C-alpha cells in the first residue's frame, strides 16, 4: 500500500491507503523492544470471481506487511488509529522533551 509519513509539533502520523479493506482486516503490532510498528493484513482479502471474464485487472489482492521505526520521542503508550474510507491513520503523540536541569555547586 501507499504510505505517507508526516509530523507536526505534537504528533507523528502514518497514513496508509488500503482501498477495499475493512478495519477488522488490518492488524497492528508494536515491538516495545526495538520500537517497530508493523501494519499488516489480518486475513488475505479474497476477490470475488462470480464467473466473470475479465479483460483487464488492475486491482491487486494479496497480503501486505509494512514496518516502521518509531522515533525515541514518540510515546508508544499513546498510539491512536482510525480507519475511514480505506485510509488508515495512525497517530503517535510526541513526548515532552525532558529538561536536564543539573545544578552544580562551585
């Protein structure tokens, strides 16, 4: 599938074009250890034949799997996903930068 990765001041975004797929067909897995998010097809989508004779087929039907490294400043405990009209949108909140306030006495 075609993927767009973007970010703004507060979030990282993954947009995946998944035409013809329902949200129950999409599987998301997060590996906490190596901070990798994998989006894949839950069950292979089957095309309906209905005894049709095709002169041209441009729609592909098959399994897919895409993996993304999650930035260190993304909160892996605050991931949101929604599916609308065949577009999956995953939002990862950015964590507040930690301030290193070390006071040194002289």
